[in-house]
């Protein structure tokens, strides 16, 4: 396996206290979805195409819902590696309560992003986000609101599939 093909897509990390500074941020939504990835090279293009569609759609849904007032950064960094590399890159989702950050870092099926269809890639990506929805309770989100969040995810997936790139 050529480790030169291993990518860790780095994007600026949004720090909640910095994110919340300024009246403009407080007048708008407080919740934010942010995505990056840890990925083996051949799956990068497909993963990035899905992220570019999902990220703005989910942010729009969250900002126009009752989640808009939840002080939370939902930081999604899926792990997309071949099977033989998964032990070195485990799933590691975690609620960082003091920082108001939910790290969503599921392992997604590598082959789906190397040779799969866009619709399957969207389902895998959104399914990975869904795996951490139960952690929202640690931020004061009720079970009913978690169900609403999961409905958002389904709506985002449906819309994303119609926007096939």
C-alpha cells in the first residue's frame, strides 16, 4: 500500500469561542456543521465532492431550524481507508462538552468512495454523521430534537442526490 496516497484534508478549525465573537455571529445561527476528512488518496475526489454538497445543505437546514440557537460545532472528519489500514485509523467520535464541539469521526466504507455511485457515497457520508446523533444529548438536545436532526439528515441526503455532481 502506497502511503504517499494517504491524505489528511486540513481545513481551518473553527473554535467556538472565536466563532461566537461579534454581534453578527450571535444574530445568525450559533450551530455550525464543518467537515474535513482522513482519507486514502484514491477515495479523495469522491469524498470531497460529497462534502462540498452536504456541508452547505446541512448548515442551511440547521440554521433554519430550532437548532439555530444551539451553541455547537458539529465537526465531521470521516475516516475513509482501505480495510488493511482501518486499525490504524479508528472511528473516534466524541462529545467535547466544554468546547461545545461534537467530533463526528466515523469510518466509512472505502470501496464506496473509490468505485461506488454518488447516491451510495451520499448515503454512506450521511449515515456516518447519523452515528453520532445520540451524542447530541450531551449538549442538551432532547430525543425529539435528535429525531428531528435525523430527519434533516435524510432531507439533506435526498437533496444532495438530486444535485449529483
